[in-house]
């Protein structure tokens, strides 16, 4: 029934609100809202700092109001807003309209005064529906986060349809959206599209492995195609591991309306009287020095606020997967540990295949859910090999996939009600497995207990690789009420976070790597609780250049695991030199994933040197500023990047030849981020022979020379590569 009852909240009853300006700022950016005479929160500015915003008080719009409203602060369904609404509700009386009116706002400084928190309180003009916009402004990082809290004080239940975390209207001449797309083993490919009128969306409806094909992140270049070093760019990401949607709607006024948040797809959320719904955070920033500025701001924010345990160096590792797959016994593992120790690696990770007895995990077809050690493969248990690893001076890590169950498992037989399924329909498997229903608190308890019990198997476990190898499909929850089935997508993700919260209370120091068939869970929602991601299942170094290049636009290198594997590569069949594989992997968190027994002595010696050299520069990789020097997408045949420490005293520079362009061509890598007034000693590291790839090896250069003239290493043949260390000299 429409408009019944509550005329109490009619516009006439509202006091007239004096126009107000709300200025949110970081060291270099401002975001400015204001109210109009009707009390609506309007959006004014996001970009470089405006020290005197007072003109926004009197700014006039030439827009005819019957053509649609000027950009609002948080767009809703109703009135003359004809855009995709950030908030769309069916109210308790059936009303489909929401008109948010400014009530008040507060601002305060949090945490060491680096975070300015602004809460803007809004209320529907007619009904007691309260909406808070919480904006945090990270001063030094020049990053903004925004989330929304929706409180139902109406007489009965309301239904939320759209409830985006962020709404940002942008005005420029032209818009170039850069986003990430791909597939399994081909994640995070960079795509640029000039936006035309209508809506372009980036989204996932898969429920799980949501970042396998697209990623909840973007870079929007204003006026011109995106450049690494020049031009205005807005970039951001959503901290959510479930279904997401980011909309870019170009309207008839030339305004690009960005809304980003949980995907409304099949996700109507019922909110009882008195309940509050809180959205995840959207994170965004602005740069007028191109895409590089966006990445550096996001990385700084991530390392200070967005990633779990951001200040600890991630250890180098040997992972058993591509070296042994499911086929191992105790000796296979202890031999691998010996080899890892000999090469100077710091962690050994036992991957899939160690569990299941009634249904042994000897392939992907059985055992998931039965997290007891397989006594045939490992008769002395996990503690034996974990202690062995520890005695060799390495940390020990183990693989789990606790959200999943194989039909062939004790768990599937004991708890059919825990499996996500639509009753009376087929129960399709993906990789022979079903998904457990994390919206159910009992399942949350179970998954916590899986982690807990695995950790109890040995005091030497300090790393857990948390995998997830299927999407959610044919969704149905035996736990949720019939009229709450659409809550599944949200309650699943909240259940996942709830388990991680509990794990973090008990295991604050354990390193957790998220993996979802490789790069399917690369998002700032999970990274709040975890230290690193398996960037991709594709370990081919050439493919990795593109995958890591894309991933590190948004996510800092400290989280991106990168393993050297055997050739021909198991995913692509590509054959690359060992040095090239190491040089690519050492631009991320270096690891290895092969059977060391298959390496010859020369390769093992080289691996030892590469690992030692990596240790000498890895603090730069993990904590330095990323400067991309040559893009692998530019078709020039090269890729180059560098990390520079905050004091500009040290840097590491990588160069790779990724396609043959003829004998006459050499690269000119103009280095970025250095201090032009400093002098640097340049040394090539991880050399294959004594001969250097660059005539300037061992020489001192001025920062100015390196910035203006650059270096021209001899990288001409396919897969030639070089790594240089720069250290300031007096
Ligand atoms: C998929 C992961 O991405 C791989 O690294 C490996 O852990 C397998 N699952 C194990 O089944």
C-alpha cells in the first residue's frame, strides 16, 4: 500500500535547513559536499585540494530542474534522479521513493591524527529511514574510503535493492575507463575503453572466485587515454569478497556517475525495524600525475591500513604443488624441504593432497571436508614433517580449502544440510566439489574448527594457504528462511569474514595466503585479514608479467606471491630461461614451485644466488614506491619497473625483453622517482655470467642523468632480462 500512514514525515514537517558546506580533505585532495535549499546533500568536488571552497555556497547551475537534478551526494531512487540510484528501497509502506535530507554531520580525527572521519547524517523526507555516509580521509596517503549505514526506524520491514558503498559524479570532457579482465590463469589483464553514453559495469555474480574474470577496481583517466606519468586519474577498489558491481554511467549532462558496492543481483536484503545494514568500504584516490600516482597512493594506504600485518617481510618459499601435485609421501616432502633449505628459501608449503582416509585425497575427486592427515602418505603426521622443516631452519605452511566438500567425503554424508543447493534441482559440481553454506553459523563454526584443528597438528605451522576452487551456483541455503534466500550472497561473505575475525583473535601471527584457483580472491575485503594472495595459477614468467603488471596497479607488491616453476610451463607450455623466471618472480614475493630434484647443479647454484640477491633488495619490493617504466602492453618489446625507497636512497630496477624487435633496437628506460640531486652507484644483480647487461654496471650516476637520459641495457633477445640495484653514494 502506497503512502499509508506516515504523513507525519511529510516535507511540510521538515524545518528549513540552512545551506551547509562539508569539506573533507587530505594533504593534497579535497572532497566537497553541500546542501541545497531543499536540504538535499549535493556533490561539489573531488580532486586536488581547494583551500577556499566558499564559492560552492553560491555556485549556480544552469540546468533546468525538470531535466534532472544536479549531482547529489548519494543518489537515491525518487524525485528527479534518473540515474542508476546508489540507494533503492521498498519502504515499509510500499513506497519506492527515497529522498535523503541532510540532518547533521560530525568530523573528528582518528588514529595518530592521520585519519579524518566525517559522518554525514541523512534522513528520508517522509519516513524514518536514516542513512549515514561515513567518509575517512587518509591524510598522508591521499586516499578516501566511504561506506554507508542504513538504519530502518520505519514501522516494519523494508527491502533494500541497491545499496552501493560509493557514489561519485565526475565531470570531464572524455572518460577512459581502465579495468581488469581475464579468466583462470590469465587474470588482471588491463583494458581501456572510452566511455560513451549509457552504463558500463564491472561486476561479478559468481559469489566465489569473484576476481577470476574481473576485479572490483578501476582507474578512470579524465580527458585523455591513461598515461603512467601525466594526466588526471581517479582510481579505486571495493573491499568486498562477494558479488560486486561498479557502474560508470555517462548521462546527458556529460557527467560520469560512478556507483560501486555489493552487486544488487538477486540480493534484495530485508531489514527489520530497528536493524542497520552497513556496506563494505569503497576506497578511492585521485592523481594528476597519471596512473602511477594512483597506484602509489593505494599501495601506501594498503600498507598502512588495508592489508593484514603490513610491516612484516613475507618469506621466500617452496610450494609443493607443481613439484609433486597429489603424488607424494613423507620422503618426497622431506627431500623437498632439504632442497629448499639448501637453496636458501625460508618457508616450505605443503599443498593439496595431505588429508582424507576413507576418501583419500589422491586427486581432486575425493576427500575435501575430511581434514585428517592421510596416514598412508604421512604416517607420522603433520608434526613430523613440520618439525623436520623447522629443524632445517624453515617455517612450515599447509594448504586447506575449508569452504568446500567433495561428494566423496565423510563430511558430505554427515552434513548434506550444510551444502549450498536448490532443493529439487540438480547439484552440479565444479572441480568435483560443492560449496558449504557459510551463511549458516554452524558452518562458520566448522570452518573455524578446520583451521583451528589443522593449526593444532603442529606448533611449527606458521603459514596457511586458503584455497577455494568453485563458484556459487544453483544457490539455496537450508539455513536461511524461504523469504531470506536472497540474503545468501551477502551473508556468505559476512560469514567468511566472521570466521577470519575469529581466526585472527586466536592466530594473529599466522600468515594466510588467499587463493581461489589462483587469483580468484584478490580483493581488499579478504586482505584486511590476510597477508598475501596467490596472484594466479599461471606460473609462466611471460604471462606473469601481464598478470603482475595489472594486479599491482591496485594491490601492493607485498601481497602478490610469485613463484618460479619448471619449464615447459605447466599452464602455457612456454619455455623461458631460469634467469628470466627469477627476474620476474623477484619483482614480487619470490617463491619456487617445482621439484628441485629435477634441477641440474648449475640451475641450483643460480637459484641460490637469485634468492640471496632477492633478499638484499626485497625490502624495496615490499615497502618501496612502485614506478612503472615501460608497459608490456606498449608493443615496444620491453617491460620495466622499479621500486624506490621513501628516502630515495635506494632503488631496484627491472628490465625485460618480451618480444624480439630486431638487432637495432635497445631500450631507453628513463628512471622515475629518484632524487635528481643525489648520486647513485648502479650495480647489476642476479647476473647469469660475470658479463653485465649494461655498460654502466658498477658506475656512479647522478639522479638527474638516470631520470632524464635513463639506462639502455643490452636486452635484445627474447627473454633477456636484467635487475639493477641503485644505492646513494656521497
Ligand atoms: C588451486 C590452487 O590455485 C593451486 O595453487 C593448488 O593449491 C590447487 N588448487 C590444489 O588443488
